[in-house]
């Protein structure tokens, strides 16, 4: 089993355990914001399943119909995640109204601190792994998990404020306000995920100068190359490279073909570049 799949399964189990703890705790302590937070975490569990399926499909070999592979499937699964979060955010906000306000026991803080530590550990592992293997699925999961972490911090603050609600009457609305804020956080996260992956799905060009410079450095090792233009197109965890080059006009057609093949071979073999497909255009000038 690949590292990405292992991390997603770990995150899935982690989210299921945390969501059960939060939802049950929200019911026992009659804390609406904790229940809403638990529903948010349960959505993480559902979307982890979707992301795991999407990750498997995106690794399929290219076919005649899809010559550049299935990397963009990751963007489709991430869009589904964004839509699920959008619906959940709306549900949380509408569900926040009409609940009876009570002062929760301080023992709920032990539960909240425990789930906070579990979530923080999962985020750290996913972030490190996502950057290491350039996984769009794990990067999206980190964004979603951070929103869940912030909402848990909010519930901790709400629990503390509610302890003083018998003295300061306005604080009795902390739970309702907190639930609404969690819903807003969920909506904001869903917007970012839908926006980023919609742009990537229709064809997003890599703008990281360091990544582009690495490609240029590798290509310019061929002395016959006089000028070049690099266009890296994102395909989930890998890239398609469109390379426009200007060669020395004195070289033969055989040498030009040899250089073109060497460039393709060296770029694809360079694992850190994450480039799977290379298209080269030879022109007189750029």
C-alpha cells in the first residue's frame, strides 16, 4: 500500500473516532457548538473516503482516450469535498437556532483537549507527507482539517464563557453564536476548496519560479539549446510539461531529434520535478 493511501486511512480512522467523541459529548453535555463541531469532523471522515477513492483512480495508467493519465480526478474528488462542506455549513447554521441554553460541565474541556491533540497530530502528519510526495489530496485534507481544528478551539472558548453566563446574561448566547461561527468557517473552507480545484480542473499553470528554473537548468545542459519557454500544467500530483525551444540552426535533423529525446528522458526520470508527460515544440524564435 502506498504512503498516500496509508495516511488517508489513518486520517479516516482518526476523524471517525474524533467525530463520535464530539457528537456524543455534544448530546451528553447539551452543547450545540460541540455537536456542530462533531458533524464537521464527521464530514472529514466522509470526504477522506471520497479522497481515498479519487487517489486510487488518479493513479491509473493512461489510455488512448486519456493519454495524460487521470491525475485531474483528484480535483473532481476535492470539488465533491467542497460541495459536501457547503451543504454541511448551511445545515450547521440553521441547526444553531432554537436550542435550550445550559451551562456545560467543565469536564467537557478534557474531552476537547483530547480531540484537539488527536487532530493536531493528524494535521502535522498529513502536511509533512503531502509536501513530501506533492499530493493534492493530502494538501486539501490539511486545509479542511485546519478548519476543524479552529472550530474545536472555538468550542473550548465557548465552554469557558458559558461558565460565567449566570453572571453575565449575554454570554448565554455563546453556544448559538459559536455554532454559527463554526458553520461560517465550514462555508469559508468549502469556498476555498471549490475555487482552487475548479481553476485547477480547467487547466492551471504552475507559477512556482523555483520549479520552472529547475526545468530550465536541466534543459540548458544541452549546448545546442539557445532559448526556451517553459509551461508546467498541473495534473494533480504530477505535471504535463509544454516546452518550446530554439536550437542552433547549424545542427542536423538527426542531432535535433537526439537532443529532443534526451530532454524528454532526463525530465521524466528526474523524480523531484514530478513531470510525467513532455511535449516539445521546436521554433526559430520565441
